[in-house]
């Protein structure tokens, strides 16, 4: 079914700027539950009390970073207005540095961005506030220029597997649900595996998303082995010809060493199943700022993270964490969350993001 080696989530989520509104109608059906290897239980859209998904012609406008990232934008707009009104002086650099730090770009990168501008003003190659601001924009754009932001669906004859990692509370389960909704709307068959067996609420929430999107669903016994649930999900998908497995994992960072060992095991076991793990996506809450960067370091050390999903960007003034993550860790931000609805998870576009900050 897949026409190319990679698929861009912007297409899956409606690059045209529209999404599909979903009307959910509950319909009671006969009970049908099947036990798979280990204690994992599989359900699908044919099970009891599963919502029937009815797609309507009503369209929902997909949000943009410019509309939603207002707090980060306001930081930059205020600084630029002040600099333009006052002209370039010694306070200019303090103000720009403070703005970058408040946006959580980080002191190291802030210094690397501003030092060349100071030198250029000193030697006369930059003369006006607008020239300084344009040069800063150019420098920030260069930081995000080379990353591969595609989400890969390139396995042939076996399921593609996307694993999701991150601490509790960052929006991992909701992110999986939104991606499942987008992918099934595009015609991709999806199975969701509830590998966070230590929080019953996580599995229940994921099952609701599976029911709404029409995805198959596999969960395990509470407190069971997360790796076995992911394995069973991949094997079930392979047997049924399902193209994409979305695997949730636990996020108990307070048990850091245990969690990281568990994630390593999940990855090892997933690699042994009849699928291809082509994405490991780390979900980070944008409002946590530099704490998000610390989380990224921990998870990247434990498993081969291929991309970042940055949630709650609409409620944070700390959008500069995008630059810190990509510059310090070399991990691309692939998706950003701008709200609560299914269409509010969009592909990250660096040029759109930077334009939102400077225009």
C-alpha cells in the first residue's frame, strides 16, 4: 500500500490545513476476547461496546505554530520592539541574551548565536537593529537546517514499529492516539500495544483511542512484562498484515535505572519480533524547558531515539528547547503538539517555527 520509503506526518495530519471531524456512536456488540502469547489481550473495532467511527464532511482547521506558540513569540516581539526603539547599545546584548535564555535556548547556544553578531557590529558589517535581528534569525535557522524530520514507514512485508518513550505526564498516550487517528484516516492499518503495564489508566486511555480510530489493540496484565506486550503486538500485526504498530512504554523516571533497563529490554525484544523498529519517539512536555533536555539525554542513552515529539508548545514560553535538543543531542524534533484535539499534533516545520518568532 505504501507508495514510498517514507511518509511525512504532515500528510497524515492534513497538510492542506483540514482534518476530519469524528462523530462517535456507541453500539453494543457481542463479547469477544482473545488471549495471545503471555497474558496480552487483543481487541479490535469489532469488540463489545466499541465505538463505531462515522466520518462526516465537517472539516476542522489544523492549527499553526504562529497561532498557538504565542508565549514564545511574545518574548521575541517584546525584545525586538525595545531594540528597534532604542538602537544598538550595550544593553542590546543583555536583552537578546535574556530573551534566548527565557525561551530555554540555553546559555551555550545563546553565546554561540550572539558572539558573531557582537563582532559584526563592532567591525561595522551590521549597523542597524533590523540587520542584527535578521542576522540572529539567519543563525537560528542554520541550527535547524539539516535534520531528517520524516517518520519512516519503509518496512516491506512486515509491520513498521514506532515505540514511544518519555516520563509520565508528558502526553505520550494522547500522542499515540492522535497519530493512530491520523494514520488510519490515511488508510494505514494500525495496532496499538499498551506496553505501560504499570498504569492501568494508561492502557484504558490507549484502548479508548484505539476504539475511536478503528485500530487494533493489545494489552497485558497489570504489572506484567512490558516487553512481552510489545512483542505480542508486533507478532499479532504480522499475522494479520497490519502495517503499523504503535507501542506505548512506561515512564516511571523516579525508578530511573529500572526504567532505562526496561526500555533497553523492550527494544531488544521488539527487534526479535517479525517487524522493523524504524522509529523510537521521545515525547517531551515543552513547558518543562531544560528539564526536557535532561530527559532527552537519559532516554537517548538508554535507547536509540530517532525523533522528538514536543507537546504543549501552545502553553509554553519555552519553545527554544527545540534548538537546545537538536544542537546538543542531534535528535530532530519531528512533531509538535499545539492543543488537545486530534488535529493539533502537526509536523514540525523549522521555517514556520522561526518565522513565528520573528514576524
